[in-house]
C-alpha cells in the first residue's frame, strides 16, 4: 500500500521531471537561435565573409535549376579558362539542406527567399546541435548532465563564431551531424540495437555529405573500438556498433561525388578497415574461447599464432609497400598538415597562408570556451568514476580534439562540443553533490534521528569547484539499458535506505556529504561562474563574432560610420561591365565576385589549382608590361584590388602581398622573394626595393593616392609611400569606391602597330615593329 | 615437434567440430548464410583480380554489399543467440528486419547508381542521363 503510494508519487515526480526537461530543452533551443541573431540586428540579414557566398550561389542554382542540373553542374564562371566541376567537388550537405528547407517552406506557401533561408540555417541547426548534445551526454552520464551540456553548447563562443546568422558555411550543419553521429554510436554501443546502428550509418552519411572533417569521425570511432578491445571491454554490442557502420558508412560515403573512391583508397580511411579486421579477429577469438575448453584453447592459440604471424607479416609488408609508394603516403595535403603541423609551411604555401589554418594562441582558448577550460579536467576525472564505454569514448574525443585544436584554430570548433560535454558532466556532478549535501543536512537539522550515512567527511574532501565526488549508481549513469520504472524504483528504495544505514549491501560506495555552509557557498560560486560564462558568451557573440566582413563599421565622433565599399564595387561591376568580362583579383574575393557581381573570375577561394593562383600572384608581382601580358593571355578585362591605406583597413592586398610573392615564386622561379624585401621586411616607403616599387600591386594600390592628402600617408603601414607620382601605362582606372577600399582597373587594349613610320628607315621587309627604328617614338610597349 | 603439433592440430579440429555441432540449428543456418555471403565477396575479388578493376564502382558496390550482408547476418546471429545474456529475445526482431532491409536497399541503390554512371556496362537498359535525350 505504502509502496504503491510511493510508486505513484515517484511516477508523478518522474513525469514532472520529464515535462521540466522538455521545457528546458525548448528554452535552450530558443537561446541557441537567438544568441546568433546579433549580426542581423546590428547590420542586416546578409551573408557574411567569403565562403558562404559560394554556398549561397550554389543554393541559388539548386533552387532555380533542380537537383539533376546541380549534380551535373560545370561552372564556367570561375577559374577561367579551366572552369570547375561543382557537382563533383562540393560537399553537398549544406546546400541540399537549405534547398530542402526552402522547397518545403515554399510548398507550404510560406514565401521565404533563398537568402533568408540561407542566413538562418545556421542558427536553426545550432539549436538542433544543442539538443543532440543533450542526447549524447544523457547517454554518457544522465539527463542532468545532458541539460547542462546542452545549455553550455548553445552559448559557447567557439561554435557561435562559425554559426551566426549569415555564416552560411559547412560547419553550420556539420557540427550537428557530428554530434548526432556520436550520439547514435554511443546509443548503439549501450543498447546493441541494429536500429540505432542503421541510423548511425545514415547520420554518418549526412556528415560525409556536409564537411571534409568527417575523417575525424571515421578515425575516432575506430580508435575507440581499439581502445575498448585493448582494455578488455570487448562485447558483442561493440561489434554491432562498429561493423555495420564501417561497411554501410563506406558504401554511403562512396556515394558522395566529392569523396568517391577516396572512401577506400586514401589513408584517412585505412584505420577503419584495419580496426574492422582486428575486430573480426577478436570476435573470432572470443567465440572460439567460448566453445572450447581452456586446454584446447591454449593449443589453438599456439597453433594460430605460429601460422598467423607469418601470414600477418606478409600482408603488412604488402600494405606498407603499397602505401609507401605514394609520395604522401596516401594522405591528402590537408590531413598531412594536421598530423605534421610544419608540413604545410614547407610544401603547400596556400594551405599555410589561410589565417584559419594557423595554430591558435593561448588567449584564444579562453576567449572561445571561457570557463569550460577549467571544467574540462574535472569532467575528464568524472568520466573515470566509473569508466564505461560511453565515457571512455568522450574522453578519447576530447583528447584528440584538443590536439587538433592546437594545430589549427579552425578546429577549435570540433573541440567545443567535447568541452561542453565534459563541463556539463563536471557541473552536473558538482551540483548533485552540493544539493544532496544540502538536502541531507537539512533533513538532519530538521530532526531525523537515524542519520549517519557516512557524513562528516569534509576533511577528506576538497571543497573547491572542480573536485568530483564519488557517486552512487542511483545517479543516472547508464551502463546497461534499464527501463525507467525499474530505475525509478531502485532510486526510491535507495533513498529510503540511505537515511537508515550507511553502506549498502552490494558494490555501492559511501555517500560523501559536505557540511551545509560549504555546500551553500559552493553552490553560489558555481552559479556565479555560470553567470560569468553567460555574460562572456553574449559579449563575444555581440561584439566579436557578429561582423559580416562585407560591411564594416567604425565609431567616429560623429557616430556610426559604415563602410560598404565591397558591395559598392561589386554592384558597379555588375552594372557597368559586359556579362562575359573576366575579372582578375586575388583569390580571396573570387566567391564574392561571382556571387554578387556575377562576373567570371580567374581564381577563387576554392584554391584547388595552385599554378593558376601562382599565375595571378606572379602577375601582381611583376612590372606593368609583364603583368599586362599575363592578364591578356588569360582574357582578363578588369583587375580588382583591395586597398586599405586610406581608412586603415588592415586586410588589404598589400598586406597579403607576401603570399602572392611566395606562391608565385613557388611556381615561377623568376619571382624571387628577396627582391621585394628590404632588411627582411616588405616595405612600401622610400626604403622599398625598386622591384617592389615597380610591381603591379604597388602601382594599382597607390595610383593617385597622393592626391588624397598631398603626402600619400598609408594608414595601415603608417608611412608615406615611396613612389608618389607615377602614371599607369597599361592599365586605366575605371572605378574607386568611396573610401578607396576597392579599386578597379581596366586593361588598356594594345595599340595598333604603326607601319608607315617604319618605312622611312631601313625597310628591309614589312615587319611591323623594329625596336631600333621605333626608339625615337615613345613606344609604350617596350 | 612437428608430430606433436600435428596431433595437437588434429585434437583441436576434433574438439572444434564437436563443440560447433552443439550449436542450435537456427544459428547454423545463419552461419551458412554468412559463409555464402563471404564466398560471394571472395569470388568478386578474384574476378576483379583476373579481369581488371574497371569499372571500379561496380566492384566496390558488389564487394561491399556482400560484406555488409555478412556483417548484418553476424549481428543477427549475435542477437538471436540464446547464450548471449545481454539482449532481450523478443524485442529485436523488428530492428533485425529493418537493418538488413535498409542495407540491402541501399546496396541495390548504390549498385544501380554506380552502374548508371557507366550505363552501357552494368545495366544497359537504364538511361538516367538527362543530357542524352
């Protein structure tokens, strides 16, 4: 009777807890969405940066022309004259997702434009990602930790930086796909159900569609399987979790055109196959061990080892020979630069030049994950008490992601969910102990007589924020699946008993309980820490990560000043040039030019062809005539240059010039970097080398610059320029934006060759231009 | 020493065979199916070694679908095995059907898709190429 009443009460409490969780999750989703809207409020609903413009253009094409044309699209408006096979070289996940959302909304007669859908895709998927984090952490440590982790992920600045409204890039959906793949893997590991294994493979397929970072998953999961095998935690659920994923996953990954046969041929995937084989061997060994007697098993082992070793060596020798025969050992350039951080700077300057690929500085860790940086070690310790398959996976995840985040600042993004999970676990455990202590102490104070459940151990326990207490299994650890009723009853029974006896009969450890004041203070401090985190995240989202990069603002004494030069220049190009005109610029601006100005470009941000980029770089570093020749051979009509000297915009082409020289010099040896350096520095003032003062980039940037203030003071380099008065012979200026940030030049057509004047002097033949006789006249083409 | 190894091997095979004979018939049927799937995959590998690997995608889809069938059948065997204490017997049949069905349909889809890229090699009657109309 009493038990039934208690059961009813527990059901009610449980139901109430569920409803509360649901509403909290809903609020977390709303939070994740709204914190990313600062850029829309401060600027406008516009697509940011460079890469999102390409994705936006592809999505436009998809919505206009349908999916078959999208798969078969050969883009001739970029990488002129090579073109680019977009269907086969783009990760289609993001564009297909946004296209599907647009199509769905439009078929429901909600007429949102493609741009709106693209801008808001990222915040929506970050809400989904926080829900996925809740699910993942719930599998590892329980619902409380799940909710905390989800709340932390909704706000963590590292993730916000790549998923604000308007940052329409692959990571927006890829992080969601990553977390949900991990969740489904852990769920399969915990339950051993093939249903989740299939879902896992489908989620992995979505991840492969979305981002090149899928290789992280296909290497992390095999590593975890290997770890489980080596630590003796092999079970049949492990087999069910891993083997279908590998086979189905490889099959599905090969379906994506950009991956194709790489799914079985590149070294990034070999780890999964290797572990697949190892897993089968281990499964076989366990099976045979199960059906044989121990003596026979020993015999079997000796036999197999002697024979198998020979076979193994042969196979490994063949494999090593195959892999070693390729110069990069089968790895792609980007993966190699992750494993060996110095690789890119030695061999592939393009990868080294991208600012996102530089290693992060120490302060950026605090900026990006803030308070979580101290909670992560506590979470790691919490995962070891007790260690389950799921918690070992999360530990492995965070260790590997810390390494990769140290190599490349862009990969801080992969580290952020791991940090949130760990911190969620740590915070949840800490809160558990504090509230349990308070509840227990309160009950004791209010007069429960038989209260002696292992308390007063404050001497052993360090009352700091990041101490972790030993937990009873009533805390929602999930090692085995158990139905909710059973768990709830167990919980209830144990609560009742805890007030009477100290130690339980079986394997549970003693409850540690802190004194009341300590718990209250600890709780308050944790809340303050959380408040600090929230304040920092909101500040980071509002001030640091919401800049669209295409519109710049600054605060002068007159108020807000807006620099909209980029769009001004692209609009000018769009309205004042022919549709087929080719525009040359440095590769940073390629995507924006094709998307907004709708003109054919020579190189763009995809950077797949190093030689082509080197050609443009050489042209920018050469004197006018040579540059004209190069551009003319590429059919270029207009050259676009970004110049920040008048307003102090530091990311202009003169500051990027060193990369033009390096990349150009890497392919064309007549460009030698020391020619441009004075004392090891690139200078544009009077101390600059003559090669520098004569190169096209200098001339196009500083043409007529002296007219602005009479002295030609460059606000970025903070000096006066070296050569102030010069004329352009092969180019003419057609447009300069309001703040001189973008300058557009047109190639002058070559002059007609003059035959009449040549006849006066020695006319051997009717060859048009003889240098000797033309020297009297000012021939600009010399 | 070779003698004793030989005798040991014989004793080993004997005990293996007797232990295996004790498994229930349903599991044996599943094992037979797994063996058949692996055999099919091996045949395809041998064929590729003889004839050459073009078109590679048909080889890939064929081998991977056979291996996938084998793996999923092994998973079925694991879950159906009464000696395995970790699984509840009744609740798993639906996932068992769903899993292999999904995989089979994916594999057929993949082979079709791969085949369609080289329409005249694998499935000449398929004409999915929109440009050819």
